[in-house]
């Protein structure tokens, strides 16, 4: 009857409103677009929870559906030749500019984000980002399809991007693609920024690699999983796209599907006391600028049982958490660009790295976007296109154009 229909309509509208209406920070442009995008992500997250609880599908596999829906074939256009191939047995998507070049070209090795569990070079948003990078910089771009969790855990993701980088930096490969060995950069967003930072550090230790990177560009990178209660985690626990609980899921899944690590990380008590010396590298009370501390008071971490660290030592490994290297291992890193966003749980990771790199004399450009949230740069096309995404992308390209 009419009453039941009205009740259904009312409940449906209430549910949709609940989903879509998220308080959005007032300095964010196009709030309705952001709200809608954020709601779609949340809905997918809830679906993933249910499927996972019912044992039908792993949480990350449900989220990974975005990856397959967004997939586009490698398609060349008038500016760029695009192809899928393999470097050192790892799948890559290659972008080769068609326009003539006066001399050898620049090159960017790009690692996509997605919490080491999602994403791929062929997703529409990444395909656009890397294609435009290649065209605007007249650069060879190698976008790496590293293997993902939950099927593969650390260090597979790192090893995949590292072996591609090492393969590409051989002088025979650089000359095959007409690349200037003095103008190669690693770049990535989010988990990809984590991988780029780790690759740049590892190359400094690797005597087999003769070519030095010119630059690293880290776009809202995740750099440590030691302290998951930084001011940025507290302030942005439920901000658009990347909530604190999803970040904890991504970090723990990078190392294992065993939920005991995730539970300990959620409580921020996963680090055993014998690793307490590592906290100096992520002590935000010393490493964050005053405007990011905003009246938060530093409390020492609660230590956890040693058993998780014995089983899953990855979360204490600098290849997974680049902030954990000692100061002397930061010396000699290439020119660095770091983008952080105010409304992002990962904001303080990037800011602390900037502080530590500068202290070691590494030339750093720190771009802090006060009106942006995690993942903003990938919203570059279609109905979800955001002005802030385009602006951040332009700044990144400008920096590369000037410094690479």
C-alpha cells in the first residue's frame, strides 16, 4: 500500500543521504563531487566487508573490482606510442613520445598507488596521468605493474619495481630507448610513492648500478607503519578516500593476511620494545613543523608482543618503511619533490621525510596542498574530474620539467 511505499522511499532516501553526506572540510573545492566520490568508495568498502565476513571474497579483491572496471587497453595516440611489455619479467606499460627530440630524452619510472593491493598501470586514471607526463615532458615513461597483495606480500612489490628500475638503468637499455642517463626519475603516488622512496634509497647501496637517479617525486607517500597515531591520523581518521582503518588494512595486508597484525596496528601496539630505538625516526614532536602539530601532545607508543615482529619483520624493514633508515643513509639521495595534502592520514609521513632529508642536505621541494585530500591527483578525467587534481598534476609536471 501507499504507506509502505512511502516508508520504503523514505528509508532509501535516508540511506542514500547518509552515504553521500559526509562532512567535507570547508576549504575543499567542489564539495558535492568529492562527497559523491567518497560515498562510492565507502559503499564499495562496506560491500567488501560483507563479502569478506561471509567468506565469499577477500576484502581487497572486492575493492580491486575498481581496477578491472577502470582498465583500458594500451592505446597509442598522435603524441605517444603505448605498449604493454615486460622488463626483467615484470609487466610494464611503456609510453614513448612520438615528437622529435633534440637529444636524448628524459625518463620517468612510475609506480601506481593502491595500498600495495589495488591498482594497475592500465587503469584509466593512471593511463592518463602517465600518458600526459610522457607527452608534456617529451619523456619515456615506464609504468610498472608490480604484483599485488593479498596474493603477494612484501617484499614482492618492492622487488618488482626495483628489478624494473635496475633493468631500465642499464646503459644498453637507456640507449635503446634514447634516454639520457643523467635525466631519470622515479615517481609514484601513495603506496607507489612509498616504493619510489624505497627504490631511491636502495640504489644508493647497490654497487651494481652505475647510473644515478636525477630525481624522485613522491606524491602523498606512505613512509612508515611504526606509529599509526600521528596528528594526521588523528585529524583525518574519516576524511575522503583514505580513512585510518583502510590505511591500517593496506599496511597490514602488505605484510600478511593474518588479521592479528591488523588488529595490533589498529591499536598502535604492534612494535615490540626491542625496536624502540626506531621511534626516533618517526618522532613527530621533533620532525613536524609547528603548524602541523596543532596542539597535539606526543605520547610514547605502547609496545606490543615480540611475536608479530618475528613473524612479519617487514613492517620494521626500511624497504617497506623508508623513514626508518638512519640519517647517513639519506645523504646522497637525488633532488626530491614531496606533495602532501592537509586532509590526508599520510600527510605527516611526507612532512617528516622532508624535514629529515633537508637536515641531511638533500635538495627538497615540499608542496603542501591545504585544500586537498589523499588521492586527489588521480581525479583527472570523466565525471569525477576535480579542479584540484588538475592543479596538483600541473605543479608536479612543472617541477619535473624544471628539474629533470
